[in-house]
């Protein structure tokens, strides 16, 4: 799952703990043959999930997919609307596809729209007035994760009084620091995410090569890349560069089932993305007591406090990234101090309980 899916799952799970029932509905064009009136609900982490059959419009290059950012047509939309009448609030989570908002546009239900990808989609909506109009009309309240996204949304014409800033939350009970130090003769660096070009992993490999070439660290490092491959060509480029520069200290491990335990084994978290919204990976690392070296893009500077809970570096700057990594690798106490401050910040600002409580108040505000 990506950050959007993790957010939706966590929100639904913790709403349930607070006595608020919910259901996740997702569109799937590989099940369009099913009769929508006979769909079975699935349970994922004790959360109800309903897969609604639909037709993929983008494969046909239809006017809807091109001009309205609407790529799917739910089968039996009348039955879908009837099904949704049982709920008090509709909560949309995908600003890269407006299929659900369009299908529910005329429903007399309070609606919230969470923007997970606004930095990536801003230019599209600015140059496409029809999609922009649908986006603004589709909801009663807009939910964003950062002040930067609030500014972007106002550029699209959203009323500032309708915008709520609620940072994403992390389960600080599951993600927590390790109980004791691990005796070893190296420093463990970890990156978590989807392996794709905008994550800036080539910059990280270049920084690691600079660390080795210029002998910037007193202690050897081992670097673990955690996550699924989303861009095969980019992954092959990374593997080829790793082999060419003899970066044997770098390991790609794919998906990790128990991420909290995995992060507890690390010493430093690095996140060199070129473009982001408000990545949950940094919050999970902070809750795990790890100092962070991340790029100052998107909402990251609102989560990671430079020189306090970690270091912020410009994107596409391997030299600066290598320098900041060397400071943490060479200084045990600095790693501990930044990690401790990050954990306290996660507890205070970014707990999933705090996020869920705030979202619950927003739902009540609408009803």
C-alpha cells in the first residue's frame, strides 16, 4: 500500500475504536462483471471494504477522463447512490481521480475531500477549468495536511473558510524506539517508500558514493531500501549504479511485513524525495526514535524540524545529503538527541489518536 491507502486504513480502524463505523469503497475495473447488488464486503484489519465494479474510461481516452480527471464509471450508479444513503458523511480520498466525486455530485450528503497528491496535480487543475470546477464543487469541506497545500488549494479557488489542516497521524504505540542499544560495528541507515523516480533514490546512492570516496565517516554504514518497485526501469538504473560504484553496503529488501520492528533496528532514517505531500514514512521514523535526513519539499519541513529532529536538505543535492548523513553517522549522541526529540514531537503533534479526534470533530461539524 502507498501513503493514501495506509492513511485511509488507519483512519477507519481508529474511528472504529472511537465508536464511529465506516466503510471503505474502492472501484475495481477487473470485477465489472459482478452484479453490484450482490457484492460481498471484505474485512481488512477489521475494517469493512467494498470493491465496487466499474468500467475504465481512460483506456478509451474519453472526454471525461481527459477533461474531468474521471477515469472510471461505476456500474449501476443508481444502486451505488442508494447504498451511500445509509451513511452520514461521504469522505473522498483521491484527487488524482474524480470518479467518486462526480458520481456523488448531486447527492444530498455532507462531503469531505482529503487531498493526498495536490503538489503533483496542481498544474493539471490550474490549466483545466472543467476539472477544477468539479473539484471545488465536489465537497463541503477540504482537508489538507499542510499549510503549503492550503495555499495550493486556494489558488484553485477554494474558500479558505472551508479548508481544514489536519496532519496525518502515526500509531505511536506500534512505532516506538527500541528498548536498548544494539552493539555493532556499523551505523544502519534505512529508507522506506515506493521505488520510483520522484523518491530521489539516485541522489541517495550518489551521496553514499561520496561518503565512501571522500571517507567522510569514521564508522562503516549499511543502507537498507525498503519498499516495492513501482518503476522497473528506474529500479534497474539504481541497481546498475550500485554495481558500477561498488556500493555493496546498499541492500534492496522489498516489502517488509513488520515495519515497526524493522525501524527499531535502524539508526538513521533518510528520505531524499524530489516531490511530496506529507509522507507518513517520516512520522513513522520519528515515532521510532530515529533522526531524519530529508529533503525540504512539500509538507516535510512542517514535520521534520531542521537541526532539531533531523536535517533538511535541498532535493537533488547529493553533496549536501552526504554531509548531513556524515554528521549523524559520526556522532552517536547527536543521533540519540535528535531521535528523542523526534519521538516527543510525534507523540505531541502526530499521534493517530489526535488525528482521528480532529477528523471526528470535522464529521460532527458537517452533520
